[in-house]
């Protein structure tokens, strides 16, 4: 922790709780396809790319769709999701998120986003924290989804830092694995039971605010 030169933040579940809107949109899709989708099942989609999320959903519903139909379904889900987050404001930032980002800025730590979301930039703008990021690596810039380390390696590269100088903040197991695979120190946001591979676990960024 002492050597932190760069901080790389996952978005959903770390800075903002967009998971509930992802869930509502996937549930709506599942219902249209004729099956239900529970909050417990939704845990499997956290931190997972849109493409993979749909595959998991269809597996849960026991439904097969070809790639063309899958891309139509992903688009439908995303349109609903965008409607849900349209009116999002700073109020939806998770506790301590902005304070912690400002604290790191003051300490001279470089800040990057490392998210699977293709909607990350518009979300950061709605939350009024876009300007705090030196680098943004999101779902539009990576080809390999977490647990592949690509997103975090690109973030470190963008910051001009080596992986061991960066700390990753992640709420999803696949994200923690990606951070470790990138050779970084990982702070899990959640519980030790959910994120056993993280180097340290806190309940939220508010615990780190001085
Ligand atoms: P989109 P993160 C992830 O964000 C979400 O946790 C995951 O549920 C979502 O499917 C994924 O982004 C893709 O999002 O559909 O907006 O491209 O946790 O990596 O910040
Ligand atoms: Mg996340």
C-alpha cells in the first residue's frame, strides 16, 4: 500500500451501484423470453462482460439463440439499462467514493478506471467524477474480459506505471483474479468470504477515507 503510485478502480460495485439497474434490465429480458431471473442468479453476472452475461442468462433459462439474435437481445437489454440510468446523479455514488478519489488526487496518486462496461464514460460524467481520472480503460478498449488481466495492464500502461506500483479496487471475484493476474495488489470491496483472493478487503471505499 505504501508504494501506491496508481489506483485502478472498477466502476460497478466500487464507485457506483449500477448492478441493480443491470439486474432489472436482464430480468426484463428473461421475463420476455419466458423465465424468471433471481437476484441470487444475478450474482453470476457481476463484473462479467455484456456478451458473457447474456450467454449465462440464456444457459440459466435453457434457451439457445444464434449470434445474430444474441446481438439483438444484448441491444434490447442495453437500451433498457440506459433508460434506467438516464437520470443518474452524484447521489448514486457509493459512500466515500468521491472523497477517496479526491484524497488520492491530493496525495499525487494517478487514477485510472478499469471497468468492463461500455457505458462507463457516460456514467462517470453523470456522477460528476469524469475529470478525476487520468486514464479510462473500459469495455470499449479491451478484447479479453476479466479474469483476464488485460484491462488492468492497459490501465497501468496508460498511467505510465509498472503493475507492482498499482492497486486495484474490485468488487467482483473475476475482477480480483484479473488484478492478481496483472501482478497488482488488490483491495476487494465486499467481504472476505466473497473475495478470498483479495490482498485486503473493505466494505466500501469510505473505510479508506482519512
Ligand atoms: P455494459 P464493472 C460491469 O461493470 C458490470 O459489473 C457487469 O454487470 C456488466 O455486464 C459489465 O460491466 C458490462 O457493462 O453492459 O455497460 O457494457 O464492474 O466492470 O465496472
Ligand atoms: Mg464491479
